[in-house]
């Protein structure tokens, strides 16, 4: 599976359309890609110096029950904080470029196994009242049981690759929109490394309306492998690349 996904990622990167780094940013938006970043496709770049993957997204849900932190635009915005046009396969490939290693998605049979993979630190950056704001994406997700922010990082589960029995083409499951989730899905690229239900009655996580910007706000998302800290030390917030 890993070899197949790695090969798929290499093919995706080889054919990824370039973006013009000099293209003007959207209206009322601070963002302009660093010329040193490599454009991988629509709304996605790789910083080779910092080994950071950068996505562009917009706030889709400011308040409500969540299944996703990030979904693909036009799929699951009603249960996702952010939506992006970045293709799922290129997100997977970009995470490989950061040095992250995919583990495996959630497994429910014959017994529950949580997702595994490299822990990924996610930072979000946006403009508010003309000032640049940034925080860990975990601060935008509230644990309904404790009332506090999400305490654990996402892991690079890697989604699933399978052959369509009718067309014989290879299907990457995350293409349906499950990019970064807070409920366990076998299709997720990034998932939480513990049991988290998607059933309506058992949903655990909410968007933090007091922290998440208003719907439609452009957001820059930075993803990088979390550097392991010595036992007993708190995990620091990742710094965004200098631009």
C-alpha cells in the first residue's frame, strides 16, 4: 500500500500544474506565495527550506458540530471548519515531501484500530481588522466533553487506494473530500489517533465560534511533522514560514 501511494504521489507531483507566484491575491486578502515555495497545484505549495506544506482555504463553518477540520471544496462544508480546492492526492504527496510517513487509516474490523502515522502540526493564519493572526488549528476545535481545545495532533493516516472493479482505475478515497477529519474515516488523509465517532448522537467535537473567523474568511494552513519533545515538555506551536 505504502509503495503504491508513494508512486501515485510521485506521478501527481510530476504532472502538477504550476501557479503563477506573481498572480495578485484575491480581494481583501493578505496572502501572496513566497517565490521560494514550489507550487504543487491549485491552492497548495511546498516550502523546501522549511519542509512545510501550505494550503489555502476558506472558513466554511464557524459554529456547529464537526466531522472535519478541512474538506475539499464542494463536498462536506456543512461539517467542516475549512474548505480548500487543493487536490487530495497532491496533499498526500506534499506531506511526503515534508518527511512525514503515512501509517494506516482507522480500522473497524476485526477489532478497532486507531489511525497511525507521523503526527502533523497544523497552524492557521488569517487577517482580522487588518492584522495578521495565527494559531494552532487545534484551538479552533472544542472537545465537547471537556470544553477545551483539541489536545492531540492529527496523524498522517494516508487514506486508501483501491481499484474500481468496473473501470479498473485506481481510486484515492480522500478524493471524496475527507482531507483532515475529527471523526474517524478510512478515507481520511489526516485523522485523530484515537476513537472518534461520526454518528450524530456521539459527535465529540465542535467548532469554537469564539475563535474561528467568520464564514468566507481566507485562511493559510501550514502543515509539518511535529518534532518529538522530551517527556514532560509541552508541545510548542509551530512557527509559520517567514515571508
